[in-house]
């Protein structure tokens, strides 16, 4: 289960960083960290919900 969480987290970080760079948003600082945390939370919840279904 931990390996799946790490995989989902790494995927989310890469996707969010790439989206921020393309959108010309800052990819460092507190706002970016908050965006990463939210993205990991949402992705983890979504993957867990899909696994249960």
C-alpha cells in the first residue's frame, strides 16, 4: 500500500509541476507547496475510491 501511495504522490508532483510551468506560475514557495499538498491529497483520495469500486 505504501508503494502505491509513493507512486501516486510522485505522479501528482510531476503533473502539478509541469502544469504550473506551462501556466507560468511559480514552482517554488509556500503557494506551490500548498498546491502540491492539495494535489497529492485529491489524487490519493481518487485512487483509493477507484480501488474500492
